[in-house]
C-alpha cells in the first residue's frame, strides 16, 4: 500500500510491531547471556572464564540496548506529525502522516474513499426509493446496493442505458400484488378456512362465510399490497390446500378504484 494511503494508526501499528519484535529479540539475548554468564563458572576457569564472561557481558549490554532502542522508537510514535482527512461517508476524522492522494478504506466505516488525479471524488446523497434510506455515494461509482434493503439504487450520474435498465428492474422489485382466492376444493374447506382465518385475522365462522362467497366473478382478496415474493408464497400455500388463487398488481386495482 502506498504511503499516501496509509493512515497514521497503521503507521503506528507497523512501528510498534517492529519495536515489539526487536524488544523481544533483545530480551532473549539479554536473558540468554545472563544465564550463560552465571553457569559458565561451572564449565570454565581461569582466562577462558574471564574471556567468556567479557563476551557475555557485552551480549547483555547489547541485548539491553536493543530493548531500549525498541521502546524509544515505539514511544516516538506519539510525536509523528499528521494531517486530518474527514471521511465523506461517516464524517469521522482520519489522521494520515501525509495528505492522501489514492483510494483508501475508512478505518471507521470501512468504505472506500475514491480519488481521481490525486483529489477526492465528490460524494452525493442518494435516497433508496424502496426504504427511503439515505446513502452517500461517490460519483465515480456506477452501481450501488442499499445497505438496508439490499436493492439496487438509481444513481443519477450513471450511464443512461444502465439507468434505464436498473430503473425497470427497480419498478419490478417495487411492484406489489394482491392475492385473490378464485375457487376451492370443498373437501378441504376446513383446512382452507383455518388458513383464511390466519391471513385475514378473523374468527372461524367469518372465515367460512367469506369462503362461501368465493367464485370467479366474486374472488376473495386474501392478501393486499404485498411484495411479490410474499404474494407468491401465499398463493402457493393456497394451491397446496386445493384452492385456485391468482395475483394482480395492486397499482392496477388502485387505478381502477380511482375511476
């Protein structure tokens, strides 16, 4: 990762990792040399013992020095100069050792901040037409999915052909349906009445009365203004009970009622 896209926290983390590694190495040298310094009196004598102890003494000093330098370098991280960059998505301030000029991931919201020619790409607010959730999206992005309802968003700056395709797809996703009971198997009337009771939240007698009025000319609406998946699920459940059910777009019905 280029230095310009490395946050200050990442720089500090790298320095501390190197410092800890160096301190551990120095500590191992210090402890190892100290152990040998003590036990070599049982193995050596005379000039050899003196020479060995001098060498181990130097090793202990070197180990202690490595530990000291590592701790000092780690402590210097608090004095590193930095610049602040505000994330265009979450408004949190991110600190860098140098002004960023390339794409990077925000350490707070984990979204990619885009750059073009060394400058941040402008960000605009887009509202999801399905759940009305607001999203901040870089104008260099051609496609974006709502974090809340997982539906594609219509981006006003995207390629016009792609926009038309996505707009049609969005209309299909947002189309709600009514579920109509057209006919039923009288042998399974009790099972169907129990299902209608749950769908319409009525008592059993009312459910049976409503079923008795069902015909192709007077279908019973058992689900109104439902998402396509839910409407299809109810239709399948009714069909499994031997009934005949159909779906129709809610908007079409609303238009007919308005007339």
